[in-house]
């Protein structure tokens, strides 16, 4: 069993930055690929970014490329999402999740992830 806890969300003005953290307990994340998802009110949950277990591979959805950076520190059992140049459309609840399937740069569906955090709210004001 693994528990994932997100932190770092909050209210920020457009153009600002936030850094989300996802800390794991119970089991190590060092051998697992990880992802960040988000869900806005009335919308489906969508992948934001993903990172392979070693950190050598990353994926970003088009809308965040060049603004968000996913990283990990396996020694701290933590995954991060640095979000810069935030826009009002980035407003959502952000979730981290552990991928149960092998890395596939072309596939990042929620059903490929088995453990999820409780989410952290990110609100970007215009």
C-alpha cells in the first residue's frame, strides 16, 4: 500500500508560479513512473505531466509545455510539479498518481495509474 499526499496548491495571480509536491509513504516510488493530473469543475480529469522512474523521460500535455516542469527526488520519495506563467485556465484540483504500467510516451490515461493522492487546489486569478 502506498499513500500519496500533494501539497503546494493555493491562490495565485495570472503569470505567477507555484510548486506542487507529492510525497509518498508506505512504499518507495523510486521504481515507478509517476504523473500529475488535473480536474477542473465540469471537466474530465486530464494528464498534465508524467515522469519515468529514473527521471530520464518526461511528458507534458501541449497546454503546459514550456511553462510546467515535472521532476522527482527518489531519495526523498517525492515528485514535483513546478508551474510557471500560470493562466486562469490552469485552475483545477491537481492530483499526483503512480503509474502501474510501463512507460509509454504516447499513452497517459488515468486507468494506467493505480494510486492517487487526495488532490490540491490551484486557483489562478485573472
